[in-house]
C-alpha cells in the first residue's frame, strides 16, 4: 500500500507540472477543477437510483457501452453516471446522450472516495476491464454497494499475481462479481483464491461491434471515393504502420486506400501526406465534392482527419489493417474490422490480446513483421479467392459466435435484484 499511496500522491503533482507542455495533462488538470462542486450541483435534487459506470478511457467506454445501453432500456427511471480517468475518453464522450451525467473521476484517495460517494449515492457501481482504484472500491464495499467488474481481463504478469501484490489482491475481494473475458483469466483468479465471485461472461466488445455493424450508417464521401474499387482500410495507424504500408499504396494506383491515423494532430497528418504520395485529407476531399470540384486523377489514398468514423470505414474494405502492432502497447481494436467479415492484418505485437491470438488460430487474421511480408500477404488475399473467402468467413464467424456478454451482466443484475425496476 505504501507504493500505491505514493502513486496517488505524486501522480496529480506530476501531471500538474506537465500541463505546461502536454495538452492531455492540461485537460486532466483543468477538467478536475471544481469537480466536487459540479457533482454536487448535478446531484443536488436527484431522487432517482443512480448507476455509476467508470472507464479509464475511450476504449473501455466502448467496452462498457453495451451494458450502459442495456441498463438504460431495462431501467429507464434510473440515473446513469459515467466517469472517465483519461482526457482521451472524457473529451470525446462528454456529450454522450446515453447517460444523464458525464464527469472526470477525482483522483483516488480516502477523502475523495468518501466525498464522491456521499454526493452520488450510487445503487450500483460498474468498473470496466482493468480500472482499479483502491479507495473508491473499498468505500463502495464498506457501504454495501454492489460492485461489478465488466469484461475483466487478467494476465499472470499483473500485480494481482505477484508475491508483493497484496493490496491489489485485496481489491478483488471488494467486488460483488468479477465478469471476465476468458477462461485463462478465471483460472488465474482461482489460483489466488477467487472463484466464488468470478463469472466467465465473455467480452462486451463483441456485442458493441455487432451493434455497430447491424446499425451501419453509410459514409457517402467514402462510398464516392471507393466507387467499387478494391479498397484497403488501415485503422488506428502509427508511423511504423504507415511506413510498412506506404510502398504498397504508392505502387498500386488501381487500389484504394483509406488511412485512419491514431493521432490526427497536424504533424501526424502532414507525415501521412508525405508517406502516401497520392493522398488527400478526408476534409479536403469532402469539400471538393461539396463544391463540385475535381480532385487529381491519381489520388488513391484518403487520410482520415476526424474522430469517430473508423468503425464504419472497415465496411468498405476488402482487407483491413489494424495499427499499433509495431509498438510496445500492441494492436488496437481488431473486432471493429472482423465483425464485417473481412480478413484482418496487424503487426507482430499482439500478445496482450487474446482475441488476436484466437482469430489468428481460426484463420481470420494474419500477423506480419515487415513491409515485404505485408505486401506478399495483401497480394495473396486479393488474388487468391479461396484464401480470401476462408479468412473473411472465419473473421465474421468468430465475432458472431462470441456475442452475449452484455446479457450475462444484465441477467446477473436482475437475478440478484441489484436494481429494483
């Protein structure tokens, strides 16, 4: 606990210092100014039972979103509160209309946890995937507030399974139920004595991507650009990803490429325009269409310079490339692509993602280590129909077979009367 207490003491101070040079740090600090006054004003006259879901960032929100939406349908008279730790989640979803309130979570501490729960008075608390804050969890437990972990994922290198991870192991005891994504996570928890409050539910991300695909909304500008041409969509790319793909795009003018960088800052967009020789920004292409202007005939690459469109872009692909696999943190969300029944390609770093390993095993995904492997694979997929059809079918079936995690969580809430409708 000493290390944890030092962390929660020093982290805000470090972020405060970084705010002068780091935009995200500045948002982290300014977003929490007066946070308790804002919370008090929002909940001052609330008389509805409150369901509080906390997410680390945007990815965890998308994971928890199916549960939030299901609870909204099942308990329309309840008040839904969504909190974020990271600016990258809060700033994008602060106006999300699927809940009643969206706030930053005050930094963990005994006083902050007590004050927060005094104001919010939640009837049910849900934390998503791997967000664990000791004092918030402990305070909820002391108040006998039902506490659920949604789509938890555990690996043997985490602190829970180290000899010095006593504080982390104790946090697990605060949960009413730990819903885990896979059997490996359940087995790890059992190895340290947690079995009764563990349930294998699967991953709610499968339900989320299926919902997006079922409610697909076309992107007219992209439809115009693709115009029935064979298209490669590369999503959430970093510089290393684009450096592996750019030669193939530059030497295959008959193909269409849609590149959605993970970072859409000015410098990164300029970099993409330099790597892809015949490229145009999405906003410029859209403006040209609106004004009736033509674009150069040799343009075969669109660089996406907005946020929130990627999950729909994969629909237009023949093959999907998912970025992040050349960095330490690994690949981004491959399910957004696989749900459409498209072969998925990514870099060599994917060991933290069980869905990547499973999809590789089933033949719906492929991992490459360099540009030569990538180009050879793309040629094979585009030229060998039998290979392509098998990979596409495997990808779509993999996602469809794993639906239902959201229903498991909601059924548990109902069966145990954690909320009264």
